[in-house]
C-alpha cells in the first residue's frame, strides 16, 4: 500500500503473521498493549540451550534453566497471544489455538489432531487445556514391576512428588482440601471451585454407587493471584481463557522465564537440528519472518509434543544419523499413546447448563486406584463435562449421527444434557507411531504420518468405563443415555525414557542416549500414560530435568 | 427486684463511649461537696454511663442489623431469592435497623413493639441457621469443606440472631441497667459479645480459608477479634481494671478491623475480572463488602458491656 503523506504506517499486530517477541521486548500478557523487556540473542551467539517448543515441557524448562543462569532461547511455531485482547467467546475464531497443519492419519482408529491433543501457541496446548492437574498414581512409575503391564519409568514417584508440588505451587492449583486417592499430598495452594450442576450429577452418581468423588484440582484460580483475577466461570476454558484466570504456561512459567533473561521467539518453526562431525548438536535451523535462520546452541531441547518431537528428530536425519537423531534404538516415533476419551451422555429433567464454569469440575479416580474387578490393565478417571455449543453439535452430528431436524431437536435439549467422560490409559504399542510422509508442508518440511490402532486391552478398558458410567448416570437420574465411543485425547510416548539405550530414546534426565547435548522434554518421554491428564507430569519432569541439568553442569558433565 | 427508669442526663449525650468518664455536673472550684452531694454526683455519672451504654448496645445491634441487611440482600439476590424465605432476613433486619437506629439517638418506640421486633430478628436468625444447615446437608458430600465453602454460609444468620438478641438487651437496659434476664447486665453482654466475636471470626476464618488467605490481611479478622473476645470474656469473669483496659484496646482494634475490612473487601472486589468497571457483577462475586462491619457492631457492644460493668461496680 502506498503510504499517505503525513500518516505513519504502524506495523501489523496480527500475531498470526507478525512476530511479537522481537527487538528486546515481548507482550506483557497481563496488561493490554503493554510490553515486557526481553533479553535477545543473535543467531551467532552460542546460547546454552535452544528449546524447541514453549508448552508444558519447554516453557517450564526454559524458565527454570534461565533462572539457573543458563542462556536460553525458546522457539515456538505459534503466535504470542495477549489473552485479554486476542481471545473471544467464539469457538470457530478460537480454533486459531490448535495445531491444524497438515498431517496424515491412519491405522484402525485414526486420530483427529486438533482441539484436544495439540496446540500452536506460545505456551503450547496449555493455552487451551482443560486445566485438569492430576498426579500420577505412584505405582504407574513402576507399572511393569508393580502392576504387570507396560514399562517401568526410570523415575521414583517420591522424587516426582516433590516436583509435582513445585508445579502445583507455580500454577496455584485450586483443589480439594483433602484428595481421596493416593498417598498424602500437601494441601493445594488454593481451595476448590464451586461445583456446577454437571459436576453435581457426577457426585450424585458416585454417591449412589458408593465410590469416592472429588472436586477436580484445576489450574484456574479460585482467588486472585498477582494480576490474574479469579475464575468467572464463563466456561470458555478449552477455547482459551480471556480473563487470565487460567494458569497456563503463557501466564506462569514464561513471564518468569523472560524476567530471568530467556528469549522467546514466536512464529519460529524449527525444521532441523544440526550436528557436527562428532555427533553433537550445534544448533537449530528455524523459519521466522519469511526466511530460514540458524541459531547456534551448546544444547538443544526438543519439546514439541508427541507428534512434532519425533517429526523434528526424524526430519533431522543426516549422513551420520540416517534414521534421524537419537534413534539408535529405532524407537523415535514409536509407542505413540493416546488416552481414551469416551463418554456417556444423557438428559436430566432439571436444567444443567453444563457449559458454565470449567468443563471438568468433578471427577473420580476410583478406577485408577482400584485393581479388583477389572478385565484390563491400566486405569481411567472420569470427569464431568461441559461441551460448548459448536463442539456439542459436532458430537451429536458426528458421533450420534443426527442431522437436519433431529440435530435441531437435540440441540434444544442443550441446557439439559449431561455427560461423563474418561481419561483412560491406553497401552504402548510399537505399531502406533509417528513417521514421515513424503508430502511436505509450507516450510518444505516432511509432514508427519500418525498411525494409531487400539489394542484389545484398550477396548476392554473403554467397554468397562462406558458400562460403569452408564450406571452412574442412570443412578443420578439421567434418561436417554447414549455412548460416545470414538474420541481420544492427549498424545504421549514417541521418545520414551528408560534405563537402557536399547529400549529407550532418552534417559531419566530426558537426555538422548545417542547425543549427549540433545534433550527431549515433553509428553514424548512417557513410557506409559496412566489414566490422568498428563500436563502436570510433563511440567514436573521439566522441573526435574532442569534440576538435573544444573547438577550435571556443576559437575562438568553437561 | 425494683425496676427503676433512670432520668436521662443531658451531660452524657455526645460523650465518647470509649471509656472516658463524663465531666461531673455541677460544683464550682471553691466548693467542697458533702457526702450527699458526692453520692448524687456519682449516681448521675453512673446514670450517664449506663444510658450511654444502652445506646451503644442499640448502635452495635443496629450496625449488626445493617450488616446483615446489606449482606443478605446481596447474597440472597445472588441466589435469585429462589426460596421465598430468603426475603425474611431482609424484612427482619430492616425492622431491627429501624428500631435500633432511632434508639441510638434516644428516641424510643413503645417497649413492647421494640421487644417484638428484636425477638423476631432473633427468631429469624435462628431459623436461618436451620435453613442454611439444611442447604449444606442436602448437597452431595454433606458436611464437607466444599459445601461449607459454597453452600449457604452456615454462620451468617447467626449475626441476625445476635442483632435481635442485643436489640432486646438494649431495650431492657432502658428499664434496668444492672440485670438482663436475671443476669448481671454487663457480664451477660460481655459474654455474649465475646461469643458473637468468636462465631463471626470462625465464619471469617472459614471463608478466608476458602480464599486461601491469599492476602496476609485476611489473617486480621481471625486473630484480633478472638483475642479481644478472650479478653472480654476474662474481664466478665474477673473484674480487674487491667483486664478491662486490655479488653477495651482489643475491642477498639476489632472495631477497626470491622471498618478496615470494608476497604479490604472493596480491594478484593477490584481484583475480580473487570474491577470496579464491572461492579454489578463483582460485588456479587468478590468478598462480601457488607460483612466486616459485624465486627464493628460486636465490638461496640463489648465496649458498652465494659462500661456497664465499670458503672455497676462503681
């Protein structure tokens, strides 16, 4: 456009097209229009850590490493949002938060990448996660030894318990005064939220069946904290909280990271990790502002979640590592695990308006902690639900097969519908994997092919959960109950950690066995997934990794 | 027992109730009063103190009623008055306020009417306790932290019951400032005000626990009023001047907490989404702005009780 004389053209503030974190400043996410100073590094500076991804793993790690005095540059392919200004109460508009780049899905149960398993934002998918913040059952860290399935983690649950605490404090989790399951844990920093009607239905069903239930520990505030107000129960949590009550990585770890001197580069897609002749990483090649650049780094951390992490490692194949980086075990991309996300829905006579408040205000972990009466390995939690209208109509159309007048009629019952949904543990299988397709994306990078199929154990778990939740919903007084049999959430396990380089990609410190200055720090490292949402565990692992890196650096073993 | 309606003493009006004895009426510098004159003077002073104490109890009961009126209006409006009985505390507190307020300035309606209004306030408060307990108990989880936090506040109607009770006390003090319901007036008031302070502090403790004590000032109402209550109760049991002085200091501090609490709660309201610009919602969502003056009302009654004890011991 030709500039008009006397009128200054302002640069675009579209965060989807123009990076915001540049020129020594980053958005101040707490104050409209404000900026916060940011230390900037040049591509030629050899920084201590180049971190790929700023979600639960990368964001937490960037913060801790910067606070420990390391020079850190964190890259994210997504935009740097200002939630107070950029987020609206509109499901279609807010789909801008999801990673919807081209991917190929196949297998017996092809996944649907998008709203509930990935994110493309600074802060990662925590910008739109449902905030459910649960600890693993301790036995899951030694699932093979204690429960007879899956694999043992190289981590001790007692050590993880201290890191869980650190994350819960950082996110100011609002949770129940006492938690009914597992070993004693410190009180959550903030008190639980008031239950909405949908959560009360879960509670009524659980009480009728004689099993414990609880208010869900959530990463949204029940009282003010800093510049974040308490939750106002808009219920738009999973399309991005526009009030800043949600304690996402964008609002918690990253402002601290910036303060400690980390640099965050938004709209920066890392396409390749380079290495030298000795087989050590030398930095990352990334695309930003229309061109490819190279950031030198002493260490590279991959934290792109379970699809993008193996994709980057595989896309970084070289003459020295023809199968991709960190892949001498052949396990990069393998053992992709989802979590089952089936639901039972019904109608209540009374008005429920399930969409008010955070979607999962109550839960039961009964079948995570009870081992009798199961014909499957693993466990599941189930939670109350509050789907937003477009999402709900999609479920009715896609899963229940309603269309036309039938769909319109069913939507009339929106205020009365109620549901219970699981987060169920699926088994690791090598056939479920992320590989590279021949097609390339707009950056010229090979796109991922995601292959997924349930195993018999997964199907038995799903059948058990659907039958149990149906009884619970009936006991609470629901009618017209039906099963949503096909949904999954959360992705983990494509660069698993372990004790043995032959059967794992990284060690307990998330350090690649094959390349001592390459690290993986996200849900990819999970050997098993458990029956709870993974974000708290990912952040706890990141905190532990940061502490281990500090220790190793002190010993000169980095 | 003789019931004596004492004459009002103009000298007493406008003098602080915070422990200062009013100037003795009459007498000039050169005149040395005789025994009879001294007795009359002491009687007058005592009368003034008792009169003032009675009015202060009315004031305290009125402040309590105002706090209940505003608080229950706000909270029951928030609850959409879904049960018709939710109007009762508004009506009752309004009547209690309407009778206590004029009495604070010496104007009194007929005693039986006053007594009836205060008795109704007390009865509404007690009934409210029952309603609120029922509301808590009927929810899944029963008597749980979650329901104590978010169901009807278990202790709130207690303030209305107390307002009614103290209003009745004040009415009766006008007839006999030495005894109430057969008990020594000052001590009974002190004991019940102390109990009221403990109950109110417990309610604040519960709700501030719900707020995770995220602001250190939230500890004030659960520390200062209980200490003051303890000192007041001790002063009721043991007539030691030092105890009374300490109780007075504690009660003044408690009154200050009640006043400052409004400011703190307004600050809390401002920290909700949209701040004061979103006042219509945040007043309902944030900490209850009208609640803290309950401490002021109870502290005033405690101070009046101390004055009565002093006057009656004189």
